[in-house]
C-alpha cells in the first residue's frame, strides 16, 4: 500500500529584521495539552493525481481560512515518522493569525461512548521566530525551517 502524501505551505515574513514563520496547532482532544513539538505547517492529505501545490494551497485555506498568492518555493520533501511524505512550499506573506478559522472534523468522543463530537482541525495559529519555531514544530518538520533559513537568510 502506498504511503500517504501530504502537501503544505510554510508561510514566512520578515518583521523587524527577523525571519518569522506561521504555524498551526492541531485541534481535537489528543493535542489539547501539547504545545512544544506539536505545531505544524498548515498541510493535509492529497487526492490521488492532485497537483501537489494546488493541494497545499487548498489545505492552507481549509485550516486557516486564508488564501495565498505569491512566489511559491518548493522545499525538499520529507518523510514523517509515520511514513507520510510531506511536500511543502515556502511563500512570503502576512496573515492575521488571530483571525484564522479552521474547518471541523468529527470523531467519536469520548472514546467508546458512541457519541460523536466536532473539533476544529486547527485550534490555534501563530507567528514564531525561527528560534521559537524550532521548539514548537513537530520534530519531523524541523528540516523545513532549516531549509527556509538557508534560502532566505544570505
């Protein structure tokens, strides 16, 4: 069985001469009390045959409510611990993290209760300096930050 493909956007900006990145925190009960090492770039699974950049833009919109334009820089794909391949693009831009609005997903909660509950796919979004982002982001995505630093900071 083929491993799942995901696509996402690493949005960045320069503020007061410092590189900042936009990350999201997964919603739902499993992630509620986790912070450091739990944040991610906005990303999601691709459909079979779907253009990966199109999927990344779609997922960014679904998880944040924002649409992006600009010059998208393909980053080196990486494999997460569970085997998912992450295809990511960096793009410079700015959004108001406080205004972020995610789509919802449904799951049985509490477990084995037979009841379904809805949760936001993303419960928070924020801008972080690269130093702070290294602490916040999933370890398997940290190479995206290092690659962005090499591309943007000369």
